[in-house]
């Protein structure tokens, strides 16, 4: 089968356009529900260590831990079975730096928040902090996941443009 250079160029352009569309439409880099599940676990632990009688911990801690284990297993299954995962060479490392920074900031922000609640005399400061931080994570986690996906898509496009420029340079030689 013979193919002309124009047909090859047109086909390659279609492949690149399809790749760009798929990367733009791909699901987020991580399931946004997962950090919310972790913070819900933290909030549950704070609640059961702060409000009800201590003996409730005998039931609450195993139940909360089982819920967290199920969330971790579902997370691992979802990530492994994701049908649209970008290749590691395309993933923007700064996206993961941003994710790590977001995790550190949301975790560390809880400390001054709970200390301020204690200073203000708010009843159940740790539980209140847990509820607020769970809400913050529930709002910001989907935004972060989409931001990471957009960075990865842009990096893939830049990689594609670089490859095209290198091919054109080689063709000129």
C-alpha cells in the first residue's frame, strides 16, 4: 500500500488532534472523592474521641478504619482500572508538587484552626475543625484534580509540538 507524504501528514495531524481531544476530555488525575473520604475518617475519629463516651471508641474506631480501608481499596482499583491514564512521560511533575502542597496546606491549616477554636471557647473544637476541613477539601479537591489534568494535557501538547519541530528540523537536513 502506497501512501503519499500529504496523506501521511494529514493522518498524523488527525492522530495528534485526536490525542489532544482525548487528553482534554480525560478524567481527572485522581478521584476527587478520595481526599474527602480521608478527611471524613479524620473527622469521625475527632468526633468519637471528643464527644461521646470513651467506650464508643471500641465500635467507632474499627468501623471508621474499615470504611477507610474500603475507600483505599476502591481508590487503588479505580486508579488501576482507569482506561484513560496518561503515560508517566507526559504527566507534569509540577502537578504532583501542587497536589503535595495542597495536602500539606490543608493538613497544616487544621492546627491553627483548632487552636483558634480552643482559644475562642468553641465547643468540640477538633470535631468542628474536622467538619470545616472536610468541607474545604470537598470543594477544592475536584478543582485540584482538574487543574492537574489540564497541566498534563498542556505538557502533552508541548511534547507533541516539540516532536513536530524536531521532525521538521530533521527533514530539513
